[in-house]
C-alpha cells in the first residue's frame, strides 16, 4: 500500500486551491507539504470537499466584510457591525495517522477547525485506498480499509 496520493490528484488539489497549498513545493525547513499528500487516493474526495468548503467560507468572509463597509458608508444613520475577515488557511501537512486523516494548517477560525475535525472523523469510515465504506482496523499498523482492501493487506503481510 502506498503512502502517497497519486500525482494527478495532488496536482488537481494544488491547482484548484492555490492559496491553501501555496507551500506544496516549499522548503522542507518551512513546511511538511513539500512531501505531498501522505495518504492513499481514497481520501481525495474528503480533502477536495473540505478545501472547497474552507475556501468558499474564507472568500465569503472577505465579501461580507466589504459589503458591511459599503453599507455603513451608504447608510451612516443605520450602521451594521462589520464582519471579520477569516484569515487564509495555508496547509502545512496532510497525512494518515492512526488510520485516519490529519490536516494541519495555519489561519482560519473556529468554524474552519470544526470543518477539519468533521473531515478527519469522516476518514475513519472511508477506505483510504478507494473511498468505499470502511472500518478502522488493527493490530499493528492501524488502517481504515474496506473489506476488499483489508483482504489484500492481509495477503501481503
């Protein structure tokens, strides 16, 4: 079993979310993203959906902030609170650990933290190889695999 996501999937995520994965090919002294996505292909969709939700939320915060400022300029007699801009998320590392996804990053806020925790918990029931329904298994190396991929894993041992 590989511990790297396929290069084409890696490239798709980095192209679709350039602000989040700006350090993908950075210096190993500065970021662990230089090693790529350290898990198999089955969790690609979890990561893609997570990144899509995070970036949408950040972009929305920028628009909302600008709308509030414009409103206040145009309606000085009925000002609104100006919503905060959510800091851009920059990903430091994405990997498998103890059979589940780990997504380490800088930036964001509590809502983004909740999105990340939800995505990580979803990986505990999704095959890291193919994305099918799965179970976290042990002993030894803990892995989350569907029955088919667990059978293959056992044959290789």
